């Protein structure tokens, strides 16, 4: 199951995401996918996680087809479905819309002058 071309292209060109978002380590993907399934009854191919909360990002999976839309989901880690709209989810049209709608605004909030690696 391959993620959409936009994601594979960005990764192939060295895009590592931006703080506070990070690519999910391969060994963590199965656990995140399983938790998403337990909480929603749906399937997702996770690829990113936010470092300061329980948000993950992934591509919805239908059968053996990976969708190009993208979900940002705030997991509850209860291992079951909950009432009241949890876990909360936001949909983005594709990878590039997700970067512009979710990643860049979060990175803007995290930027600080002291984080710059000054090069002489």
C-alpha cells in the first residue's frame, strides 16, 4: 500500500516536516493504525505525529486503496469508540493542503529566534 504521489514526492525530495510535526518511525505506524481502528472503526495509513499532543496524520484506507485525502486525528488512547465526537478529526484535500492548513500554522507558533542554528 503506497501513500499518494504528493507525499512520496515530498519525502523523496527531503521534506522532513516541521516542528512540532514529525514523521512517524516505521515501528510506531502499526500501533497508531491499530489505535485509530479501535477508536473509529476505520482504517488509516499514519505517517506523522505532533510532538506536543496526541494528534496523528494519515491517509484513509478503503479496502486496499489508500486515499489522497488526509486526516488529522486527535486520538484518545482509550482503545475504544467514544461518544461526543471523539476522536476529533479534520480532513484535508491532499498532502499539500495539509501542510498549508495544519503544519505551517503550528510551525509558525513554535518558531523562536533562539532555535535558529546560526551559520557564520
